[in-house]
C-alpha cells in the first residue's frame, strides 16, 4: 500500500468507527431530538451563509478556470452555483420539509403473540451507517444529511471534488448544529478524497449501505469493489409502447411528455415502440408531434419507411429523422432524441423492453384493459404505467414528500425511494411471563406447549 | 480463461438466460398455477421415490468411502441420508405446507390517487432469478424450490458435491412436474460445479439475488466475488445479559435454554454477560445450572474468581471451568461451551454486544422495564429479547410458517426470513383519464394542476 493509501486507510477507519459509535449512541436518543437537530441545522446554515457562499465563490472560480481551459463543461459549473435562483432558500426549505415528514422509524409492521405473555414486534429502525457518494451539486450534502438524520442513520458523505470548498463548509455547519443537540456531531461527516472512499468500501464492519448517486459507471465501479450492499440506480432506459389499441391523441401527448418534459432526467423516455398496426395511422401523428417538439428520431426500417411514404412529407424529415443502429436501443440519450422500432405484437414489445430497458419505468398506451394488465405483469420494471407519462416516476409525484434516489435494484427498495428506503426493522420479543420464556417448553408430547401465533393489532411502539 | 472455465462460463450463461426467460414467462401465469405446480412436485417426488433413494444410496456409499478414508466427518454423512427417520415424509409435507401458505405476491403496500383518474399502486412481486448455494443436506433443494415457486422466483440451485446424485434426481423430478404445468421447467435448475457458480456470479444481468446457506467463510467469499446482492447470514454470536435487576430463576432458565436447547444452531447463546452486582448471588446459581447441563464455562477473571471463592465449590469446577481468552468472545462455539464476562453497567453490556456480537439475537434478563427498553433500543441486532431465550429467533416460531434463512444483513430482510423476504414490489400507475396523464399539466402557475396525493384503501390487486 502506498503512503497515501495507508494514510487514507487510517483516516477512513477513524471516520467509519466514529460514525458507527455515533449511530449506536443515537439509538438511545428520542426521535424528536432528530427533528430538533434539523431545525438547528437550518439555523446554523443561515448563520454561516456568508462564509458558505464565500467558499462557493472559490469553488466557482476554480471551476471557471477549468471551463476556460476546456476541462469542464459550462453546465457542470452552473450546477455548482449555490447563489443561482432560489437554490439557497430551497435548500433551507428542504431541511424543514424533511423535518416535517412522518417519522419512518418505530413503526410496527408485524406483531404476534407467540404464547401467553410472549409478544413479538417487528419495528422499523435505521439501517446504520450510510456512505453516500454524489457528484457536482453541493446542496445535495444538506439534502442527504437531512434524510439520514430524519431516518436515524449516521452518514459519511463524499461530494464531487469541484464542490469541495462548499461541501466542507456546509458539513461544518451541520456538525456545529449537531454539537448543540444530544446527537454526536460525528453523526454526519464529509470526506474529500477518492482514496478515502476506496478505504471505506473495505470496512463492512462499520458501513452498512453505500448509496452512489451519479453515473452508471460510478455505480458499477462501486458494486465491483465492495462487500457492502449498494443501493444505486444504474440508468434510466425507459420505453413507451403504443399498443394496437392505443388512442392516437393519448399516444402523442404521452410520448411527447415522456420525451421532452425534462430530457436529461432518468425517467425520460429513450425508446418508442410502435405496434405495426399503427404504422400508417397513429405513428405518423406521433412522429409529427415529436418533430414539432424538435425531437430527433432514430427509426428502424419499418417506422422509417412509414414516415417516408406519406405525403406531404412531415416537416424536419430530412434533418431530424435517420435510421437507427442496434446500439441506439441500449442508449440513454438524455437529450431530444428517441429510438423508435415497430413490433408485431404486445409480446414482442414486452420482450424488447425486458431485454433492453434498465427496468426503471415503462409505459403502455392502450384502451384495451387486458393488454394493459398483461403489460403491467409481464414488464419486469420498477414502474409499469398505463396511459401515463414515464416522467411520473418520482418520489415527490408518488407522494413520498422527498426522494433519496430511484433504485433500479431489486432488493430492499425499488423505484423512487423515500425515507422508507432508509430503514429496516428489528424484532423485539418480550416475555411478561412469571418465569420468562424458554424454547424447551414447546414441542410435541405431554406437557409441551404449542405456539399461539395470534396477531396483535399494534401500529407503533415506543422502544 | 482455462478450457474448463470457458465451458463453465458458456453453460452458466445458457442456464442463467433460461432462468430469466422462465421467470419472465411465469409473470403471465396466475399465482394459483404456482400452487398447482407444488402439488405436482409432491406427486412426482412420490412417483420417483425409488430412483431418488437409489441415487441417495450412491451418494451415501461414496460418502462412506470418504469417512473410511478420514476425509469426511460421520456427522456430515448422516446429514446426506434421505431415508433417516421421517426425513422423506417431512420433505414431502414441507412442499404441501409451503403450498398452503398465503401468497406473498400481489399485495398492495401503498396506494395513492395522484390526480383524478390517476392511481398509483405499489404491488408486491417476485425478485426475479435466485442463485441459492447450500451445503450437504439434499432435501434443501426441494425446500428451496418450493419457496422459490411459491414466491414467484426462478431459482438456480447448487448443493454440496457430496449430495450430487440425490440433488440431480430431486431436481429432475421437480422439472418433470413443472413440465406438466404452464410454468417453464427451466424455472428451477440445478448446477453441479463450483466453476459454474463462479461464472454465474458474474451474470448480474440475469441473476438478481444470491442466497448462500452455509458457513461464514462461504458467505464472505461470495460477497467478495460478485456485484449481485447477497442475502446470507454471517454467523450467530448471540449473547444473554443478566442485568442488575435480573430474576435469578429466569436468569438460570433462560441462559440454560439459550445455550443447551440446540447448541449447534445459530440462535444458540455463545456469550453470557453478568452485571457485577450479581457476581456473588445470581451468577453462582446460573453457573451451577449450566454446569449441571454439562456446559463448559470460559470465564473472565471476575466471574472466575466469584466461582472459585464460594464453598462448597460448584461441581465440575475443575473440569468445566477455565479462564477465557479475548478470542473466545468472538467465537461461535456451536457446542456446550459459553464465554462469560462481568460488566459494571448496562451500557458496558450493550457496548460489548455491539462490538462483539454478529447482530443476530441478544437477550436481556431483567425485571426493570426501563433497562429492558434501553437494551432493546441500544443493542443493534436483528432480535432484541427481554426475558426470553435467544432460541426463539426462528421463522417458524415467529409465525412465518417457514424460513428461507436468518439474515444478519441490514437491508431488504433482517432476522428470520419468511416468504416475504423473497419478494420486492413494483409500482403500477394507471390513468383512466380521457386524455391519459402527462407531467406537463402539473406545476405552479395559471391552469396548472396540483397533485392530490389521497391515500386509496386497497389490500390487493389482480394485475
């Protein structure tokens, strides 16, 4: 191990141990104190506003130099700017909003009387220590800290190196605020280097969940280098399928919204699948609507022919429509471009989606309830939508109040993840019997007891 | 890659693709067919009983040769024997029992009206393709297949090489039975070699969850070599803590049951923690009860002195009691041995448990409800028990009807895992509106709609 590596490893170990200790100590603090801590954090951020914005100005200066040298995109630099629009105020409001959400911990999800005076409760509780790795936008550190604190998890945060100065100051404000509460200030820690991340990924005895928020390659590289569970989202390859029984108006509206409402989002549609019965009817209308919205179409041979053969030719046919390549159907365009193909059947559409999509969100446009039901069962994605834009796949729109991210994994949490995705549960078993309870009393034969297994009606428990 | 490696990789890829295809096809089959399939499997196992037991005889013969050559433990060989006791009949009964359990899929866990005519449902559904790796006992293949089918997951199973002949025949019977149903027979497949397992661990596009059932080292080695999520149980280092306010009778009963009811189980106690106030009172009584049950005690200096200083000396003091070493407190004895230490406080007991236990199940014996509550919150384990034996940590005893395993992980499923641990959910969004639903209609400003977010009362949906 290099000297830097050894240093990072020692520092990571100290940080991780401190996080676990803080987590364990926090379990004895009532959850109302976590809400108070969020209000303290908001106040401290307000107090430290001048300092934080000064640090942000340094990050922006450094970024400007990178942009001038052609090493950073202008759009990335813009995302760093905490003074832009209402970003600062909405960051603060976000803390208050999270504080006001219902407590996801302490909820009973199973309660059963195993025997007289022997009661089992499954109670929601935090996961433990989270390692959250995110890119550019510095305000994410505040958002994630708020979610972690609200759900009772300790967190170690690593932002993009471009926002380093800002993140350090934001995290200092968070720690200053925590120091005024019964929650240890090492509950939320920020780290700065990739070497520390690498070292932390080894420490599965202290870190319980890694949440990478960023590119597909970031997520996979982390999955490849740790035993710790990873909750990431791989990518967003969403499809809209226009069924044989699609209403033409709905088809156009939903396809255009799915593609153009926010093309850079993971829940934007990247592929349009057209039933062959629609090639000369609905498809030209939908294509026209997409072209009117300035969308580029990458078409398979049949959908391309169908457009070429109509007269008058659709506007922008020559500039915005071209033949697709196989890779286009596995590409997250994240821009005003959509890949298009024709299929002979609903089954073929589902097979294409299951083979090519990222199992994020896929939509069928149809008036046929039986086709809708088959699509919803047969498409193996986190979201299966009927006559509704893929853009609805979002924690706020789903009614969760906030969103940790959108998981394309298939265990623990799938789709938009709210605070519920940051908790697990523990089983509490309490005997009130005069002799306590032992297993040896149960079984078959004379004098042995049988389990009662009577459900208990209980919604929450203070423990 | 070696030629064997390349072959295994090709075979693994074929198997994994077939499993995923079978899984996808099965999503269109009603869940009642999965129950029928379980009944078919039981019938086919009965039909093939002679063949299967003949294969089992071959495995046993080969195992006997290994035992004779000193390369296999007699106890391991015994676990292979399908004819032993009522093993065959209870294996068959297990299939029927699983068939009779409630369907874990199709349950609605969240339902919300986002807008007029726009309804969101979160519906429980299978995870996908499971890779289950287990050791010796061949009947596990039938048990796991039943659980996978009931929960709607496809499965690839790898048994111990000692039970290879038996597992092949059991799995052939399962596939024969599936061929009589609408469920593809590649829904359940058995593999034979470690090379195939290694190759499958690479295929995260087809395999969704790995479930290793076996030793701690098996679980960790798998976690180290795959991007696929792993649901395993690391080990069972459970503790009983005798609080200052412990009742002496309960202390003895619960400690003895936790240690001796089934010492080889993961929920057996391995550590006894004694509050120092009990050293000359309750502790000698508990020690006597343990010694009477033939338990060996590995004691720290204070608990050892306390025993040595009483007169008359406890029986077996010289043969069954010796000083402990630090490693003993991290050892899963799995035998009639327990490590013992004294602590000055409840906080010290919790700190010891959080630092040493495997976060499986830990128990406090106390009459003090406040100490009980602090213990249950502060001990970071899947099970925190009050005055009840650690041996209650079990899916059957908890009332789940069956058990996939006991998870010491902290995401998805924790503690004893029933059928619920084999499902996840998907979000179904249905618009019944005259124009479908698009996101562009919502927002701030004139003419924009607001989300309603009205909870819908719905328990289950056929989709």
